[in-house]
C-alpha cells in the first residue's frame, strides 16, 4: 500500500456533470466523464457535483475510482458532492462513500433527495 501526499495549497476546481450533460453515469457514458475530467485531476484537485446524476452502475463507479486514483497519483484530491440519494446508496453499498464524498456534508433529506454526510 502506498501513501499519497496531497497538495493542500493547490486550488480546487468544482466541476459538474451538467457541464458534460450527464444524468446517468452508466456503461457507454462513463467515457465522456473521463475524457472531460481526467486531464483536470492530473493538474489540480477536483470536487465533482453529481447533483444531476440519477443513476450509476459499475462502469460509472469505475470511472469515479479512475479519477480518484489519477488525482492521488498526481498529488491531488478528487471527491464528489451533492449526490442524489440513489447514487449515495450505491456509493455506500460499495464502500466508496468514505473516500469520495466531501467532508462538508450533512444528511439524506427526503424532501430534496440529496445525500450528504461526512466522508470519514
């Protein structure tokens, strides 16, 4: 197991899936996310707003993990925020909520169907 050192002074980019027109992060669409954000996480930290994403599958999870790893290898951070309850359930199920969700999170609200909770 290797230890990554993060550049905490580098600015954090906040990106959205709306920029990529993604409402589902599923097989066949994950490539769009990777093409758009992979170069960015190699240069600086990124918090990706998944508020528009209603569905995610194994390919989408793999894309998020690829972005997380690329950022870490470059000394940057990658996290997601504003996830819908459905996406949050999947991230929790596979254990990625602890490493991908931003720390400034709150709780699941049935009224706005958003999930936010501490990452660790």
